[in-house]
């Protein structure tokens, strides 16, 4: 089935470590997005990419990095520079400007 | 800051009643709007969308109304069921200054809908 897959579902990180969250889609969508969600809050945009080998910072890009080497994949690295990384991370993809974004099931990252 | 917000953070309704969830947006250049439903611990699911050249769109048990004059969006759920209990988000599409073809999606804080039997 076509869809967007995030892994892992739960991730624990020690302070000072970098971690990478995976996001893969087989929907043939050009655009992919990473959002962060904190309890009781909306979704805040971290990074987005509209085409392979190109991406733009969102509203809260500090402490995060991304790559878009393949159309299907848009991994997010949470670096040690991110001061408060514990959150629920959501990846999404969409085909065009007038189409909905499809979301993965999220990765819950906890710093221990 | 966020350009999309919601009037009410929580809404409680009785099963069978109609629900109305409101959303205000501030960017008059936004051209496409989406409503999502998010259950606890899961990713948002698409409910319905509307383009800026429309003022109403209906789906199964749901209707979205768009009032561009006052920059207001609403989601109406008919005959609300316990399975409708979730957080509802509106999102707006803004192509941005670069004239990008896809643009960014901005989300509001969400409204927690609770349906009582």
C-alpha cells in the first residue's frame, strides 16, 4: 500500500547525542515536511523540501538538519545543539499546492 | 509567529448533536485550507479541504465553510459520534514570498473535541 512511514515510533536519546529520524514515502510526492508537536500545541514547521537536493528552513530549524538525496526519503537529524528535543515529530508529504499533506504516524523522541 | 489560530481550545458535545469548530487565519494570501483530525499518539488524518475560490464544501457528515472577508474557517460535523473525539486542526497554505509552487502549511493549536454518550 502507498503511504508515508516514520521510524522508529519511540526513540530515546542521551544528552549530547545526535539522532536521526527516518521518513520514507512511496506516494511519488515532491514535497516533504518535518513538524514538531509539543503537548497541547499545534504543529510547528522545522524543515521542508519541495524537490530532491533542495530544502528550506521552517520556523524552528535551529538544532536540526535534513537531507533530501532521494525523492522518497527525508531524514531529520536532531543534533546536540537542540536544547529541548523531547517532542513528537511528524513527517508529511504532498503532491501539489492544492492537495492535502499525508502524515506519518510520528516518532516520539525522549531525551534521558 | 503562527498565522492560524482557533477560537476555542476545547469543545464538548453530546452524541448525536452537531459540532462546529472554528478557525481564524491572518494571511489573506492563503489560498488553500485543510482540516485534520488527530487521535492521541497518531499522525493527523485528512478530513476535508477547500480552496480560496470556494466558500463551502461538503463531505460525508462534514462541511467546511470559508469566509474570506473575515478570514474565518469552520468545520461542521453532523450527528457527532464518540469516534469523532480527537483534536482538530485547521491548516492554511501560503505559497510564500519566493512564489514557490507548493508553499508552506501552517497549523493552528487545535481544538479538543470530546463527545459524550
